C-alpha cells in the first residue's frame, strides 16, 4: 500500500475494459465482408471499409450509427453501385441489432472496480455515441459503482485535462485503466498521469494507430481484471 | 430589475434557439419526399417517415445520424423494396451534407445572451448527438459566452434536476430559454422553475407532442431574441 495515497482518482474505460464491445463490431464487419463477397472478389474489403470509416470520423465521430453509415457508403463504392437495396437495408438492420446487443461484463471486472473504489474515487470515462453509451452504462450492472460518468467525444490529452480540472486534481494524482494505448494510456501519461493497460483480445485498427508512450515507467500492464488493484497500488512515485 | 435576483442561472437551448436547425432537417425531408415520389404515389410519406423515426428513437436517440438510418429504413419499407441502391446512397450523402451545414446564429441572439450573462450565470443545454452538437457549439461563434455546456441525451425533468444539482441550485432559481415547449419549458416548469418560450417558425412533429404546461404563470413568451432579457427580468416571485 506504499504509494496508494499518491493516486486520488482512478478512471476506467468502458468498451472492452468493463464490458465486451469490439467482438460485436467484428462480427458485424465479418457479416459485411460476407455480404460483399457475393458482389466482388476482393481480399481487402475490410481495409476499404476502414478507409471510409477513417475519412468519415471527423464528421461522424465514434459509435455504431456512424459505422453503419460508413458501411453503407463503402458498400456502394466497393461494389461500384452493384449492391442491391435489400443488402443496403440489411446493413441498416445489422446496425440496429448491434445497438441492441446485451452488455456483457468482462469476468472479474465488478470485483476489481469495487476493490479500487474502496480506496479511491473512481470515474467511468468512455467515448462514443452519448445515447448508446448511456444505454450501455445503464445495462452493464456497473453504474452503481461509478458516482461520476463522463461520456466524451474524443479521448485525448485535452479531454483528460478537462476532466481532471473538474475534479480539482493534478495529473500525477490520476490513473487510467483501459484496453487502448491510444485512447486510455498515452494521453494520460503525456499529461503526467499513470496508466494500467489491460489489452483486449481484439483491438480496432484505429486504436492500434498509437503514438509511442512517452514514459513507460508510468504504465503497468495486466492481463485480467483481478490484477488491476495490485497494479494501481504499485503505481505512484517510489 | 425588481425580481432579477431570484433567478440565478439561465439555460439556453441550442437548436432553433441559438442557431438555425430545423430548416435543414425540413429541407432533407423534402428531398426525401421528392425521391420517394419517383417510386410511390402517396401523400403521407412524411408521416410514414416520422412513424419510423419515432419507433427508432429509443434505439437511436436524437440527431442526424439516427434520422438518416430511419430514412433508409423508411425508404425501403415505403417503396416495398423497390428503391434503388443509388437512392439509398443518396440518402447517406444527404445526411453527410446535413452534418456539414454551416451554423447560422439567429439574428440578435448574441446580444441577448451577452446581456443576460452580464447579470446571471448562463449555461447551454442542448440535446442530441454529442459529436455533432460539440461541432455546432464550436462553429456557432457563441461558445465564448457559455462557461458551461451540457449536451444531454434527453431533456426531461430528471435531466434538468441533475444539471441544477451540479450547480447547487433550486429549480426556482433557474429559467430556461428555448423554442420547444416539450423539451425546454414544460419539464423546467414541472420542477418549479421558469421558462422563456421563443417559438421557431418550424417545429419538429416530435417537439409538438407536448404535455400541457403545469403553470403558465411561470412562462413568458417572446417573439425575438431582443425580447429575452426583459422577459427574464419579469420572471420570479412578485
């Protein structure tokens, strides 16, 4: 417990840290590729879809609805207009089912958050679509552990600085737990905070385009939620 | 200035109160109706679209992206699948242009907000898509007047109660300025607050489905932004 007092606030990411998410996106993308395979014989359909998503990110932001709109645009472009409107409609329905999937906690995450909340203030910081993220928080069975929930449009250093400002804390008093080096760890470390990186078994291409971490000594890597409390205790100045 | 001291915080709605919005949605819906007229001869296309939007509201929330997905679903249903994928694609592009339209301040609104901000704390409370609303606030040229901006998924009594709680205020110390009786005025009055209703020249059908206002004496109606400061001064206990 040596340095536990140095960390005053622990932030948790939502998607793929508290609950499953990327698996559902992957399944939708697989379905998209199968659909397009009836029109075109290409082995880079996913890369073409991602290129459209990426170009639309500044207009749509993150989340299912933007992804579905990008899928529709990509489907039309990739098939050179040959796609049928029935398949366009199926893509819309695919998006609706993605918005309705149940929210599945990662095994052990509830105990880990509860253990940390016993000693620290905790906050859930999740990015994406406000409406869908609120629904996921509500359905997750974890909302009772988080007195404060921040749903943000982008997780960069300025967003984390604003959140810390609202809590009246300095970066060195803050640790963020999440699966994405790009969104959860790198910007917090760049500010002078701490990170606990818990990789998920699948990572969206966009989250993999990470800047190198400025100071690796400020980051612990864990493999399961059960390891998070000890990792938080191990953080902080020696 | 008799009762000005009773009101401590003035909230402003965004869409159709600070800047134009519904006009752009209407133009997109008109375009949708023209497109479908080449497939079907119906005079209730707009009502059918609204029925689809309304049924999807619990899944999509408010905003352009959800509206576009509902348009695609409605287009397929209304034409019984006859719509071409080229027109489905055009609907996606219509949505993208809607997300890129310039943000146009309502004439006189900047002066009105500045006059009120001289005597009261002010907050912008807007609902809809987080990403698009943040972009509109940024592009509006009004962000500097609002130290606090709340983007919420629904404007009901519980949302206003949460915002007032964050400000440490009682409802009778709060007045909300907006164009929608349903979203801006009725829930605030129901809590015991005050309202300044400034109707816009077009109102979305959903916003017109309003509960009757509990206490009309707590609401002033104005026709232009220039009238808002005097309406705020006239509010409060006699």
